[in-house]
């Protein structure tokens, strides 16, 4: 259910931004601050509340991502690490780990750095993805771990291919940044 809500929120952001930018002929939007400034004066689409709706949609999207991380953390701590922590403590820890670095970045680099911080957070998430994929693919491929629920050979080939593509793209990203 949460994924469906997150998908609708993300779709709403894209539809609102696409409609706003197409209607005004703005095709060269390069960062989130520029998107916010361009959405604000568009009355025909959402009235004067367009910028507010854009912000609420971004907040909702961020909250759904954080909730997903919280649930994943609880599953890992309960199931794999056998650590029982009350839900409210797990939520505080997870949300704190998500908000504190962002707050430090904004306070240290200023408001103009929000877009750059957002891009760099996505770059870091992309770089971390193969490290999460490797053990996941190994686990779900192992019949000793998964029993009859293990993935079959074609799915393993697809999973390892996606792993290789994502890792290769990250290596290109790193070589482009470093070069």
C-alpha cells in the first residue's frame, strides 16, 4: 500500500512539473530551486497554491522514503540481528539519521546548496546500491537459505545482469567525476 501512495506522490510531482513547464515553454529546468520558482506563478494549473503543493508533494515523497527505510531497519534489527527495539526508538533513530546530515549540510553550505545536496544524496545512494544488491542476489539465489522460494536461473541471470549494468554505470559516473 505504501508503494502505491509513494508512486502516486511521485507521479503527482512529475505531472505538476511537466504541466507547469510545458504550459509556460520552460524546457531548461536544471535544479529544484528553479523548478520551485517557475511553479509558483502558474495560476491556471493549481492556483496560487502550486508552489505549496509542490513542497507538500516533496515532503510526502521524502516521508515515504524514510518510512521505507525505517521498516527495513526494523526488519533487519528484528530478523537478522535479533535486536528488539521499540518502534518509536527505531523511528527516531532512522529519521534522525536521515534529517541530521541534511540539516548540517544546509546550515553549513546555505540554502542555495539544497539542490546540490539533493543531487549528491542521489549519487551516494546510487553508489551504495551494488553493495545492497550483491548480498540480496546471493541470498535469494541460495536454495539453502530460501528453500523453494529461491529464484530460478533466468531470474538470477537477470539480477546479475542488472547488478553488472548498475555497477558499470557507477564506475562511469565515478570516472566522469574524477576525470
